[in-house]
């Protein structure tokens, strides 16, 4: 199957719940092959929805990937370097607000807190979360030891394990959203340092920042706690009779490092090897997406943006962005190409081929035969290399640095 089966006509705009995990390995959840982590909620979500095997982030790190998710654009087109994502570039929020969606961001933002960049200025009606790359899971402090948890622009103090706090807020928001469709962006930091399990004694709340000393078992407990939170979100959707009218999306912002399991994928965070940019994607929309299917056609994080716009009745916004809606047959076109740029690395994927530049080394991989990127076939397929080099050059000329 190469595309999502979808009933194009829908009577009303759905609620949208977008759940994003951070800094995790491709095979750290059950549907993608986890062997030592139990994620029954995500297992169930995949059984009831559609799983994408070849889905990609737009970047191997947080800020550019999250900017693409909100804007539908490649990072170089969206970001105001050094400040974050300007509110006027948040095509997703602007469009949803135009359709009278009630909106909330709960969790990690990481796209700026100054005027014009903070979540409320972007159009979120409610924000409970943080802008730092991570927070202590128990004391909710930044890596500098400063308070970092905000509610609508004001620092607040909340008791409880951070993942549980975010889940509690998400459940409350869903319960309070009855008069209009809602968009919930639930951005968990559950797998990020410091590696602190939920039942960590208070005298150890300062620990866990050294990834070298951390244990895989701590990471496992943190991820399983996130899955418990997702279970509560799915449960309240059902209890409030909203499950049938809600598009639920789960993905990562990028790959992980240190304690993660990326399965067959090579490398991870901050690289353009598959382990850094290929991430899980699960989508459930009862009656619209056929349950239990796996989609192998390549896709990109901006396709999530386009799908949310399309589902909410904002299809007219799609031509201006770099994504393609999963509700559109064009999304799975075999001639689509995807591009990445990170430091001295460049990459492009088209069909089964991936051209990768890492420093001074050029490589070509057949991802259908070699998803682990172990066999460089650069010299065997010069015609493919020339084509992909040309596409990459043209793309770089069309996006600003």
C-alpha cells in the first residue's frame, strides 16, 4: 500500500491531537520493534490507525524540526536564526484559528519566548510548558538550574513528575473542549536528559544529567511513563465521545543518542544518517484512515502539517508549503524528493535512493536493500548520483541559509 485510504468528504472538521516525542530511537516503541520497552498505548494506536515506515523529520535536531512542523516549510525558509519561529510563519496555527479551533500547546516549545515568538503570540489559546531544550523531570528547572515551566508566559510552580503534569493538563484541556473543534499539541520531553525515573527520591533530583552514567533501564521507565500518559489521553477522548471525530498523530521530532535503540538505522541525533532523521509516524482517524496498514512511501514532517490543514478545511493553504497532505494521492508520488542540510552534511532522498554528503565523503545508498546505510554504491550508479546532485544543488539555491 503506497498511500492512506481516505474518505475525502467529511461532515465537520476533526479535533487534532498531535503528540510529539523527543530524542528517542526509531525502535524504542513497540510498533517499530522495541524489545525491552512496553508501549501498549502506542501498540493499540498503530493497530487502530496507519503506521509509516519511511517517515522523516526535516532536521536531526529540535528547533528546525519543530519549526517545520508548525510552518509546513523547510527550516531555512521558516526560522529567524537566533530568535526562533516568527508568529507569521506559523501557517498551521494561523489556519486553525481561522477555522475557529481552540488551541493548546502543552509541553516543549523551543521556538522562542520573546514577543512575536512565544506560543500565545503564535495563536495558542493555552500554553503550559517550557522553551528550554529540556527541564528537570522532578524540579522543572532548566539545565542552568533556573525555573523553566510557564503558563501563558508566566513562570509557574507545579508539583509532580513532568510527564505526568503535561498529561494532566492535556486531559483537562480535552475535557474542557466541547463547543468547537480543538487542536492539542502535546509535546513530551519524557526521553530527554536528565535521566530521572518517576519514583526518584527527592535527594537525587539533581542527578541524571550525565548520559554516560545513565542506565538504559532509567530510559525505559521514562518512555513507558510517557506511554501511560498517552493511554490517559486516548482514554479521555473515548470517555468524552470524541475519539471518532479526532485525528490523533504520534511522531518524534528527530532521532536520539546515548541510551536509544535505533534498530537497523545508523547513527542518530544531529546527523543526516537514517538514525538522525527517520522517525516513527502513527496516525489514527476512525472511518477515514484504514486501520492496521503500513505505508512504505517516503514522507516528511511537513506532510503532517499539510494533512492537518487539509483535514481542518484549510486545503487552500497547502500550495504555499513544502508538505503534501496524506489525504492527497500526490503525497505518495514516486518522483517526490526530500532534502536535508545540517552543518557539513547534505542529503537528498528520491524513491529508494539516498545521496549523502558527510564532510568530504559522498555516498549513495539503496534504502530498499540497505536501510542501515552500510554499502556505499556511489560508483555503481553514476546516473543516479548526477540526478540527485542536481536536485540538491537546485534546492540549496532556492532556500536561504
